[in-house]
C-alpha cells in the first residue's frame, strides 16, 4: 500500500489503502469542539468546502441514531447519510457514512471514527475513515474530497475561534 500525503500546513491528511486519516488541533476546549461537531445548529456553519451550505435533514447523535446532511453548491447537491454506531461524549463517535446518490449508495458505506483528545493548547481531532474498498476512496479523492475536507476543517477552526466569515 502506498501512502498519499494530502494535508497542508494546518491539517495532517493521508490516505493509505482504503483508509483516510485527518488530524488537526483546534484552539478550543474539547467540550466546545465536541458541541460544534455534534450539534445540528452548528453543522451548517462549517461542514463542507468554502462556498457551500449544508442542510441538516436529520441528526440524532446516539447509538442507532440516524443522520442526513445535504451539501448544496452552485448547480448541485450532495446528500450524505448514515447511522451513529458509538457515541462517547466528548471523547469519540463512530458512524457509518454513505454518499447517498446512485450508484454510490448501493454498497456498504464508510466507517468514520472521530476522536477528541485534550492536548496543550486545545483539542486534537483525529478523523479516521475506513472505506469499503480501495476503489471507493480513489473515487472520493478524485472528486475533490481532500480539498473539501481541508476547507471544512479551516471553516471549523474559524468557527471555534470566532473568526467565521459570512458565506
């Protein structure tokens, strides 16, 4: 397996096989980072790349709870959905995730695990995504997933430090 380094100066991101790992330390307490990443009222303020908006259709953050978010951009929409498998506030959550458009939504989705670790100066978030196959991660990266993930983590950092700019 070849490792692809996809990060930038603020965010570590790499793909290896069917795995994608994103790590970033945010200048905010763990409880605040957890709240912003697990509250439906905050998701539209940071989720998705610059220039997009997100509608939270459903979000029930508990084991067995469902989520569905629709990312809106010029001329299109990208719906994502899944189920929370494990929720341990404010330490971690595990959920399934699928791009909810045919033919991508016909197989198993990805498994996303987010951990929130207190570190000096803030909270380190590690986002680990296991795709069902190498072809699935290759397709996601080809569609610009890494650029979008980096931008959404920038938007999250801005929100947490109070420097968000209107869209």
